[in-house]
């Protein structure tokens, strides 16, 4: 039998357009083989209905973090130039 464990989540990031982005963790506790996922929940824009949710492995979450940081560096470089 498996069970789901979800640790407490940090406060969401609220963007300038009103979207709430929540990052969390999810563990599917299967005896002898737990599965860990990092969750990303992007809520709808103000007054909107669109929502996006993704469950990432730790490796995928790190890859996404690297992509985000690379884009931040690029944007900051462009803004400074």
C-alpha cells in the first residue's frame, strides 16, 4: 500500500500579473521505493481560469532551476548594458 506525504509549503510567489506560483514537495511512500517529486503550481492570472501544474523529479527540478538562473543572468546583463 502506498501513501502520499506532502510537507508544508513555503509561501507562494505572487507575480506582478497576480499569478501565484507555489513550489512544494511530494513523496509517494511505496515500501522499499519511495518516489520524490518537486511540485510547481502556477495559478491563474487575475480573473482568469488557466492553471498549470507540474511534478518534477529532483533532477528535473535542478535542471529547471539552472534554466531559470541562466535566464535571470541574461536579463540582468541586458538591463545593465
